[in-house]
């Protein structure tokens, strides 16, 4: 699973769990902030990743990352989430705790903070 997609998944999951969209996500694994803007709800997602110059659109059950040309999902269940990245043929899962997001992509745990 590409790191830029992991960051977007963490941003979407964290924002949906909290009910508030923030302006960035910080990856502790990569030690970097990514600025993301747009709107999202349980029904519709329209985001822009400023670092990757990429649009992310769809609904949580069917999302598309335009720069990566990849479909993926982010399915929330309370403060937890699961998903699938069709581009890398991989499942992932995670949990949101306040402004922190943990994501396991089948290989390692990745930690994020919403800003």
C-alpha cells in the first residue's frame, strides 16, 4: 500500500470518526505533514492532497485516488475502520483515538496525528 494512500486513509478515517475535517495529517513513520482540504461525510468524499496534487473522490465504500489511479475503501464502525486497496490488492484496518489514527496494512502498524 503506497504511503500517500495510507496518509489519505488515515485522514478520512480520523475525520469521519471525529465528525470534523482537519487541514493536515502527520505521519510518524515518514515524519512529515501532508496538507489535505475538501469536504467529506459518510456519503460523499471530495478531497485534495496538496503534496501529491491529487484529488480523492467518491463515497467511503468506493473511493478513487486520481493521482494513483487507484480504487480503495474506508468502512467505519464506530472508532474502528477496515478497508481495501484495489491497487495493491491489500486489506487494512485501524482505529481512531482522539486525533490519533493507527493503521495496520498487513505488514506494519503506522501512526498518524490529525492537525
